[in-house]
């Protein structure tokens, strides 16, 4: 008898980018098909604040407010699509570490979905993409989304 993989808790990493949007839409569908729960995760990269001479509380606060608003929008879109089992989390630190290990472990995630990041070759060389790190280090299945719901690649931006 063929047993199909059932994912109970799907985490999607969202940051407001077009790539994250594609991953979110597919994650909603996967959660609905699996009768599972969707966890929306947003990581505020604290390293981006370290360039500011004194850690600017206002910047961190603004980033948090924006993250909460972004997650609220995603949550309402998931509910409009018919998925009621949606939670969200905002974390601070290294996106790679948090998305690959800490958030999934803390929340019993069995599938991580994320967008294929839009880094260029030079950026990838120096910082490496989050998706690449997650693929190599996550303890659960990882799905990197490149296409829309019709499995079409998004139009290239000039």
C-alpha cells in the first residue's frame, strides 16, 4: 500500500519579497491539502543594525512593527484562502540559523518552504544564500519554491 507523506506543520519563511510571496501561496496550498498547520516565520537580521553606532532601538522597533504588519497580511490572506490553522513568529538574529534550525525545532516543523532568493553571484559568494544554508542544515524536508501556483516561472525583472 502506498503511503503518501503527510506534513503536519509547514513553516514558510516570509520577508515581503516576491520570492517569499510565491513560497507563501504554495505553502497555503500544501497546508490545506495536508490538513496541516502553517507557521509564518519572519526573522529580523540583527546584524543589519550592528552598523549603526549605538544599537538603534527605534530602528529595531520599526522593523518589528513592519514584520508584524507583514505577518498579519499573510495570515489574513491564508484565512481568505480557507486555511484557519495559521500562526506566526518574529525572531531576531541570524536568518540562516533561525530558519534552518531553531524555529523548526521549537515548533515541531516537518516541512520548511522558502523562496529562491534573488541574490547575485557576488552576494552569494560573500554571504551565501539563506535557502542554500537551510537546504544543507535543516533536520526536516525543505522545499525551495521557484514557480507560481500554475508552476510558471515569474517574469524576469530588468
